């Protein structure tokens, strides 16, 4: 949950980021469920161009949303001071002369 910051605006900003992340995560869940249902319908009824097109579009949108969720997660972690939670293991460090 949100950390208490010195200003109301900082708390509201973090809350807004968390809310947007939750909204996008929910959208991803719905799209994945839709794709599963479409795939099941395709398996039962055979090829259907519209279903196949919808699955491809949903898959593209899911990837875009997951990227946005990741970026929000990184921003939230940075605000909270938990960057190590989103830093890949073995990533370059200051000692390597590189910054993330």
C-alpha cells in the first residue's frame, strides 16, 4: 500500500499510479480470459477469421498493457525506494560504470 509522503500531492500521485496499474492488470485479465474463450470456440467450430483476428489483436494489446504495467511498477518501486524489486538479477550496477 502507499507510503506516507510529506505532501498530500505525493500521496495522491502514488495512489493514482497504483490505481492505474490495477486497472490495467484487470484489463489484461479480461483480455486473456476472452482469448481463452475464443480459442476454445475455434477448437470446437474450426477456423474462423474473425476469431483469429480478435485473438491476435487481444494478444498485441495484452503485450502493450503489460509493458505499461511494468513501467508503472518501476515508477512505483522508485517512489517507494524498492527499486531492487524490479531490477533484474545480474543487471549492471554503478560499480560496472552503468546505470539502469
